[in-house]
C-alpha cells in the first residue's frame, strides 16, 4: 500500500467547528484554554478535540506568507468536533484544504491518573508539500486506548509554495522575511500553544516529545535548532528524517525564480492576485521536491550538522533511525520507469556540478554493487543520500555534541517485492492501525513492542523495556549510540536486538556518507 493510499480524509467535507452560544454542551468534555473553551467528543473512553486553532488569525489575505500570529485570550466556547482543512496542496490526496489550516487535534483518555501525563506531538510528513493531520491513519484513538496514560496531539503547518517559498529577493520581498521557513514557524507556534494549554487536558507541559516521520522527522530535528523552540519540548522521535532535508539560500532562490516565471509574475504583489489553488497548480512540476526548509542563517543555521556537533541540542534526548530500503517506496509509488526518469534528472541537475570526480567515482562504485533490478542502484543511492546516511550523521553529531541519541535500524519487510523495508512502512505499526498494513499482517507482539518502546521513551527518555512492561515478557535494553561502537537497536520482526553499526552495515562510510554535506541531493 502506498503512502498516498493511506492518506484518506477522516472528516466529512465542509464540517466546520462553530461557536457554541446557547450554553448547550457537555461541560465534562469542555477544556478551557487561553484562546477559548473547546468542547470535544467522547467515543468509549477516549475524548478527542479536533480543529483547535493555535494562532490568533489564520494566514489568509494580507497574512499570506507572513509569520504566524499568536493567540489572544478568548472567553468563547467552541466545538472541537471536526478535523480542520489541510494546508493547500495537490488535491489528488486531500480535497478538504485551504489557507486557513493552522489547527491541532488532541486525544486523551478519560481515565484519571492523578498525575500529569506525558505528551506526544505528531508532525506529519509529505515532502513539506503534502499531507495533513486529519487523515485516518493519524487518528490517535487507538494509541490513546492502548496507552491511556499519554496525551497525543497532531498539528498542521503551511506547505509547499505557501510555507517554504523564498521571497525576500523579489522587489517587494523585504516585507516577507520569514516566507522560506513559515512551516517551521507554524510548528513552533503550535508547540507554544501545547506548552501553554496542555495542562488543562491533564498533560505535562514539561514532558513533551515531538515526533514525526519523513518531512515530519526532518521538522522535529530542525526545531531544536530554532531559537526559543527548545523550551517547548524535551525529547524528539524522528523516523526517517534529519536536517539534511533542507535547502541553501541559493537553491531556494532558484526555485522561486522558476516559480514566478511560471506564474508570469515579478513581485509578491503580483502573486497575491492568485488564489492558493492557482499557486499550487503553478508549482506542480516546477518546484516539486525542491521546496524544503532553508538554511537561511537566521531561522535555521547555515550548518545544522555543526550546531548539533557543538552541543546546541545536547539537552534534548533523541530516538531516531531509518529503514533498510527507504527509497523503494518511491519506486513502487511512481512505478519503475517514472522513478528512473526522476533519478536520472536529479543526478544531472545535482550530482554533475556538485560532486568532485573522486566522489563521482565512489558513487559509481557503490551503485554497481549488488544490484539485480535496473532501478536498484538509484534506489539504494537516494535512500542513502536522502534518509539513511542523514540518520547516522544525526546520531554522530548529537553524540559528538554531548547529547543522547537512541538509534534504530528497521528491517521488517512487507510482502510487496519492491517495497520491502521501505520509507513509511512502519507508520501504521506505531499508530496502531494494522488495517492499513497491506498484504500479510505483521506480528502483533512486535508491533505492540515497537509502540511500547516509543511510549516508554516519551515517558522517561529511555526506550528500553523491562520484562514487566515488555509485551513478550523479555527485557529490551536499548543502548545509547556512541562514537566508538556506534550501537543501534535492530528492529527485526522476531528479533529486536542491539548491534554495532559495523555488524549490520547501515551506511557505506567511504562511498556514500560524504553525501550528507550536500544536504538534499
């Protein structure tokens, strides 16, 4: 099953939360926050609060391409029944969307523990251009039932040309200094809202874990580097994503120039005349897989790896890792010929003028090794340059800076002969949605163990399981990554075990690891 297949809207279209003015609501489901009292819905023992705004004004009209606006006190009472619109994107995936998209969702059990509950905040992926919180896979009711002592939150942020478009170089662009990293600033504002309001839901604002996969994982590894963001969380879970998922200012400007040319514009004022749908349509193909958070030296550092290595995030604890066959999902989703064409074009535009002759020879040697199908060399290469090597680089850099990092290597294979242990394959497991696993089901004990480790990390900062809480009754000791033995936890379906990186050969230290210095090749 492809990632696109999983992203089915959970909400009925045009179902929007309204203000409650007649006082007719269940006060036991109401939570008073800074910007209003929000009334949720209860299903069995789980209460959900959907579509809570975390900004004072939505980024529409004159606020397009502007930094998010903080909330203001509000004594009103509002429904929190329905998922919000997703950020504007290609409508082939999610149809209920709009520029007014800065909302979050909360799930909690009605079980009273008498203690503040740890909080896990999910930031969705989608190449910084697609996705949303309101898809069925990301519904956290199952997780909340299995772990009633944790509160789960999902957030949204601006995407694509509305969230990551560099504008300051245009004639009137000086009024839009943050446009290249708006999605990250939206995320930070959501985390601020959680910090200030989650106690009212029973959550502990001093025990928040931010959590994401793919672009979401890239996001949660960038948040610790954003000034003022670290105060809102203590731990990070990053699945298949790292700060390599960024662009330089030069790359960002080049993408914008191609975009405005496609629109026939010269200024931001010109672009303001277009609808969001028109902007998204104009960007299709022109800036596809080119708009990433920008290493602008102000919001994001020019060299994220250096920041980690010098200890900027040493007080944040990480659980992060990668999958064995990351890029195979793109082969399956785009089909073989489509992937091969994309890879050839990407190498022509990126590799040819960036890599030295020695580096090109190393890449060629790596690609020749072990391939059976003609798409495999490029799948392996981009799997390493986009996801795998960045994960290990993050472990190395965070450890070098004096921080803690628990690192995993996921090797469970699906029944799809192409996908195998592809990007995104583990997401239905950690969200407790086995119905979204295509083909043969995964071992339920393995799946529950993986979730238990994630939750244990969120609770304590250590994913190790003692025998009494391990689903199979056997202790799971997860070692910290270290610079000598480089220990990781290997996630095999019937054999979760620690190992040295050299024993499982996650990266090719000589022939591909250098690619991390080029970021998003």
